[in-house]
C-alpha cells in the first residue's frame, strides 16, 4: 500500500511571467519492507538519506523488522541487500548518506562476555565497498556529536572501573553519517534546470557549516517515534546534495523526518516503512502523514539572497532550525 501526499512549492523568479515557478512535490510512503526497493526503476532517485534500525537494541514492535532479532551477520547482510537496491535506484553522481552509530556490548553479553564496541559504521562502509565497489566510491564520514550529557546508545557517562585504572570506557556521544557517491555519467536529461539550480543555492555560512566534518546537533526529542533523527540532519544533507525538484529516498522512513524536510525544501520524497509502536499510541500511519503534511503547503522560495531584504518563511525556518550550530 502506498500513501501519497502532493504538495506545491513556488520559487519566486522575476524573469518569468508571473514571477513564480511552480514546483510540484510528491511524497510517497510505501508501507512495505525496504527490500522492495529492488522493484524501483534503475537510476531514478537523486539522493538517499536514512538511519537504519539499530542492531539488537531497539524493538520497533514488528516481527519483520530488521535488526532487533538478527545476528550481526544477518543484520549486515540485510543492510547490504537494501543498500544495494538503493544504489541501483540512484542516478549517477548522486549520493547515499547513512546515519549509523557504533554499538556498545555490556560485559554480560554472550558469547565473549567482555565489554566491547562493535564498529557498525566501519563494518557497513567496508561491506558496501566490498559488495558494490564498482558502482560507488566512499566520500568520508561526518561525525555527529550529539551535544548531550544524557545516556545514549553507548551506555552511561561513567563506565568501567571508575575511579581506578585500567578499565574505564568512553561515554559514547557520537554517531556517524557515512557518505557515498554513485559512479557513472550524468545523463543530459538529468542536468538541473538553471532556475531550480539557482533556487538551490546555499549561503556561505551554510556551506561553511555543513561541509565541516563534525556536526554539533542535539538529538531530537523522542516524543512520538523512538529513534528519530533531528530535522537538521536531513535538512543539511538535502541542501548539500540535491536540487529543488529532485527526489529523495529514505528506505527506513520512521516518522518521516526525511520526507518532511524534503517537502519543506521543495523536493519530492519516497519512503519505505513497515510500521512501529508510537510513544503516545497515535496510529503510526497517521503520525507519518501528519508530520509530512504539516507546514508544507506553499512554502515560498527565493532565488535572491537579499541583503537587507525581508526573509522569506523558508529562510526564516532555516535560521531557526540551524541557529544553534552556526558559527
Ligand atoms: C532508526 S528508525 C528511522 C527513524 C527516522 N529517521 C525518523 O527520523 O523518524 C528505523 C525505522 O526502520 C523501520 N524498519 C525496520 N525494519 C524495516 C524494514 N525491513 N523495512 C522498512 N522499514 C523498516 C523501523 O520500524 C523504524 O521506524
């Protein structure tokens, strides 16, 4: 089953009659296992942004969920299969951005029963490059510093043999965003319309901040879905790696954060989600729809960066969402 939400964005353009360019954005959520991305047409998506389900620590409440009941090998195999399908669906020169954290295992966890970190991000990068090295290259990793003092997926703040050496363990307060580019020649039909390219321009402060290799962003309050990433993450990646009017795919769409930000930025989106338990009991499909639809209608874009000009609602939104992280 597919749920579609159609939204329209306008770009102001003084050179065009009427002064506005209309951008219709379609947001399609497939209530299906992400493995079905295999059925999508090849070379049709402009960007993939996602955070896959955690391995073994979070139960999203569905039997068919990836990760919770899987061994590490199964988890990696399933991710490889789904990301292989995403790579196939991507257009050449388009990017695959995967937010993933490493995982802490307690000293009580069999079979080794010794404290350890499972380097999931490194394993995934290695896995994808080994399997799809002819199709993709690795562009590096953004370190997401979660700016929090509370417990994260890495355990408590003081761990191990405190106050004595030699077995203290890190307070893990970081996740990773691994970046890949699909190889191949860009087809002439995929070259962006100059007006849409202009509308996608980033400001200098945005460029400087977004292309840092470390992002300081507080985690999202987990008030509805249990593992949402903050809006600033898809917002930045969408601005960095796509053009207004492009289509963004999230294979593990969750509450729809990627789709929502795609809509706010004048991009279309496709999501896959098998369902999850919500924190407040709202039916998950309803929550998703509400999140994608809200505020999304008729967001004006401007192609001028106005010194002294009044900010559009879009620019004001960007300011609000990023003000804590700008230099
Ligand atoms: C880490 S959450 C994504 C959260 C999302 N980024 C957000 O901000 O709301 C991972 C999601 O993947 C979903 N999921 C688990 N296995 C799946 C599968 N095989 N296909 C599609 N979705 C799946 C879970 O239900 C969960 O909602």
